[in-house]
C-alpha cells in the first residue's frame, strides 16, 4: 500500500517534533520540509536526511548562498504532497491557505490559527470522525488539547453540568528568550472568560465551560486547575477508571516526587524521551477530589509536544488512511512510545 506523502511547513517548536513523528509512521512519508532562514535548524534538518524547501524565492536565495542544499520553494513541494502540516507561527497558516487551495492539497493547521481556517477542530480521542475526508483541519492549541482530552473522557462517561478551569500558562518556550514575563504574573486576558473555553467547545460541542488564564514566568509546562460539576454523584475511583482508558493521559502522585512541573520534565528526560517531551496530559492523582457531584483536579500540559500525536492522527483522518479512531490512535501511540 503506498504511503501518504506529507510535507511540513515550518520547523520550529512544533514542526521539528511533528516531522520526526510522521517519519516514524509506517503509512506516511515525509517528502520535504519548508523553512525561511539558513539557521542551524536547517542544518539539523538536512543532517537528519529530510529534504529542505524554501518558503519563498528570497528564502531560497539566502539558504543557497549559505551553502545549504535546497530542493525548491513551497509551491514546488506542494506538487509532491498529498497533505501538508502547517506548523508556522500564528497567522501565517491562514496566509498560506490559498496556496494549498490552488494546489488542491489537504492541510493540517495548528491552534494558533483562528477556528474558521478549517472545516473542523481536532482532538483525536474526542472527535476523530469529524475530520474524516476533510480538506482543512485545525489541531487545537496545547491548552485546548489538554482540557479536551480529560474533559472528553469524563464527558463520555458522565453527564457534565458545567466546567470551570483556571489556566496557568508558561510565559515562553525554552528557546524563546525574547518572550515571557521576567518577574510578574499577567492576567491573560485580563477578563473572564478566556478564549480557551470557546475553543474547547469547537471540539466538545455545547460543553458548558468557562475558563480564565494567567501567564507565569516559567518555560516548562502549563498547569490547569479544573472544577467539573456533574448531573449525578461520581466517585474518585470512577473518575480514575474513566481517565485511565486513555494512553494520552498519565497519572502521577506527589508522594512519588512529582511535586512540580520540573519533576515531570525531569522524569521524561530520565525515561530517555527525546527532548524530554511529554505528549500525555499529566494529572496529579492526589489532586483528584470528589465532593458529591463535583470533581476537582490539577493537570500539567507540555506545550512543546502534546499536540504532536494529534497531528499524526489528523493526517490519517483527512486522507482516509484510517477511518477508525481507535486504530489510528493505537498506531500513533505505539510508534511514539506511549503504549
């Protein structure tokens, strides 16, 4: 069976992880990666055996002058693709969309784009079927993915009356030295609700959720404090059982030394995870508190890697490689070491 040909546009925090994840899939082939600058990321990309394409003719010239082997420009890569994963900075994907439309190439966008850039927003375990055979799909942001995974599992088992969540956001990714508060906590936005709740509703439709968000001076992970009210009484064991059915949700306990987001990242490094990545949403088991029909819990989200498996599954959905969510998710989990 021929492999689906995948092009990657953007090789930053998400793009470099997605291209390596796609390269591990037995039913996919990376045919090229698009970059704008002749930096060390481009050199690493080439050293790993991927073909380099330029975002524009100007980019082609600058990278060629730097001695990099450039196969062509973005429009030329599109003639070789079945699907493109656009991992460019916020807003750039929407600008690229007309190119994909003219080339009649399917595209996966990231959560930084507005929801109307695509026909469906996507979290694999929640709404895989909605993305089947679509032309444009948007993998939602890291925070929305984290909330959707746990709330999606709970929503499948129990009747949720309302959700209230506070998101403590990292100020910047580790490499982004020009971003983030140095010594401050920033309400972001300074009003309630934040955009995260409505974004979750693009995946879990009609979920009654209100969110607020604060930016903190850390680069490691986001942290969510979540309160869920159900229509019926629930038990802690019932909640744990529901969440345990997902390989993309990992439980930790503070009694085992998981007393911070730093310890979670250190654990991933010691496991030998590439870059110390944690594609699972991490729930503190000892934070799970049930009071009659209300549940409280805390979870951590690794913003650099949580959406990587979602992008892989989105490729299978839009191309029709796999029509059953469970089979795609299982294959992705196995190839990425999440089983």
